[in-house]
């Protein structure tokens, strides 16, 4: 089962009702319960203590903010209730505030959009899931305390899923959302999500949860492997309300110099998931986590296209069957990069690749837009046309675009409810 957040533009008129509450002693946490559900507060409260100790005290995420009289206590409030969860098991986080202006920035002009929030967990959630739900939702609370207007769901959910493992290192990754992420690699790695896949292509997907593989890869590459990258990234793209510069790609640049330089290695990691070569943090992921491959006849020549739109930071993965006597040369169109997946030592990645005769040639065609590209741009798909053989030249076919993040934010109320219902009733 998967937990969720409510988008920053979602609000309810009042907090859920409760029969009583129990306070924790290790951290300022108050658990509100329904009649007959007091014992569950011990389970949930203990899990939130674990999350606070790991995510705030050890890793460095922002502390939950007191609501200053907006509706709850000065502690972090968690409600065990069926209100707005459908009674099927589920959880969400929502900010405090008025219905018209649901999230209140507590410190105007400090470079962050910080707001208090609270957690709702359905008491019918299977007890085996409660601990992980609490760890996940607690991370959303820290996100609200940093930048409640961050527009990219991949960052929200990718971080929260990673935080489950950072809080409980024994937790095994859920393969289902990672399988969704790997099934549509042509979507933007960090700028598109399951809502967009559903609306644009009718593909049901937990893509933004599967984007945790990017967060885990970033932590291995630039963090300590135990979560330090999470608060560093969130701090790097935090903004005052109404702003989105720096954005998530600017934050990536602050570590990589240029995020484009990282794309070949990120793509190589995706090709290793679900195989014996996958990184340690992915241990336990099976074949369902393998990347979606396109198979190409080794005798093909001239212009070839995967007939699939590829969006900025997206890729298609190709297996070119071996030919006994022919050395194959591939040339990529402008704005795309070819990554050799027959080797994983960092070389080569270029606009042109050569594969020797007699081998299965594996490569990725990666969409890497130029310096003029910004994360807030409307994302337009292009179908790459690759040249096979010794011929030069290339081309692209433009496809449909996706709405920019600020348009998606305007749809937040509907999206937040919809996503919560999906998480409460997963496939």
C-alpha cells in the first residue's frame, strides 16, 4: 500500500474529530484517536518518534512547525480517523490555514515557503503498514516546513519513499512503483508524474513514487548513502511562495555542476535495476524493476525511430541484435545523447557510437535539452530519429507537450483528492 500527501492548494474546513489524544514524551507529537482506537496511537506515535529521530535529528530535515493556533496543538498532530480516507486504509498530510489560502508561510521573505501541517491515517490501515506510512508521512511534514509550493511530485514522493528506508534501513523497497517508473522511461525522469501519464496517455502509474530511484542514486553519488542528500536538495530548491527559481534542476546543478553531465550515469543505473548489477540500495528488486527495452533487428540500416515521444530527461532503451560481420555506427539527433549500455564504467556517451560485430548492442537514447531549457518550460515530446550505419545526419519529430508545473498546481485540489484515493485503494 502507498501513502500520499494532499497538494498544497487542498484544504478542509476543519480538522478531523477525535475521542481523545495521547502525547509522546520523546518528541512533541500528539496522536488523536477515535473511540476504541487508543492502542493504535502507541504504534503510530512510536513510528513517528522513529521518523523524527532519523529524519530531523540525524539526517537534518526541517523540524515540523507548530500551528500557532491554526487548529491543533503546538505538537505535531496526527489523527486516526476515517475522514476523507474512504475507510479503506490510507494516509495523507495537509497544511493548516484558511480554505481560500490553505498554506500559511510562517516567515515571509526567508527564501522558503514554510508551513505547519498535520497527518491523517486511517485506523483500518493494516497494522503491518502503519509504521511505514508514519515514516513516509512524517517526511511530507518536513517538506511542508521547507517548500510547500514545490511543483514537482517526483521530488515530494521520491524523497518520502526514500525516507522510509533512511528511517528503517531494513525496509525492502516496494517493487510496484519502481516497475511503473521503469516502464515509461521516455517520461521526464524528475519533471513528470503519474497524473500526467494518466491524462496524456491513459497509463495508470505510480511514477512519482518510483522516482525514488533518482533520489537514492543522488544520495549514493553526492550524499552519505544514508539520507543526507534529502534535506540538502530540498534546501537547494526552496523558494518564497510564488517563486520557483532555483528549481529542482538548479538544485541538481549545485551538486553536479551541470545535471546534463550526470544523465549518462543515471541512465546506466536504470539499466542495471532488477539485475545482478543493481546497486546495494536496490537489493531485493526483481525482474519487475528492469527497464523497458525496445528490440531492434541488427540488420536495420538508415534512419530508425523508436516511434515514441521522448520528453526532456527521458530516454528509450534499445537492444540491437548482433550481426556476424557488420560494425554498426549510430548517430543521435540534436538534443539527444547515445549512452553505451554494454559497459558501465562511465564511457562512452556521445552523439555517435560504434558497436563491434557479433555482439548484442545495448544503448539508450537520452533527451538532453540545451542550456536554454528550464524546468518550468512546457515539456514537449520529440521522436528521435537515429541513423544506423555510416551515414550522417539526423532529425526529430515534434509531439504533444505537457502542461508546466504551475498549471498543474492550479489543478491541485482535484489532483490531491484523486491521488489520495488511488493510494487508499491501490491496484
